[in-house]
C-alpha cells in the first residue's frame, strides 16, 4: 500500500472520491498485487522446466 497510496490519493482528489471509496480502491489494488506475487512465487517454487503460454502449444 505504501507504494500505491500517493497515485491513488491524487486520483481520489481529482475525482472527489469519498474516503471509503479511496480505501476500497487502495485495498483492492493491494489484494490484486498480493495475488500476482503469490502466483509468481508458486510458479517459481514449482520449478517448471520451461514456461509456455497457451499459444506456444501445438
């Protein structure tokens, strides 16, 4: 949250968000970042030999 609070605060001020809306957006952004970090950590722990996307399969 520390890295994202300043940009969100500026957007909230520009769009005149309520405190509740600001905190909701900040928390949802943090939750999304947490989920992304979790997926990256689990993929790294799995030690897959080669990472492929769906369009790389025959």
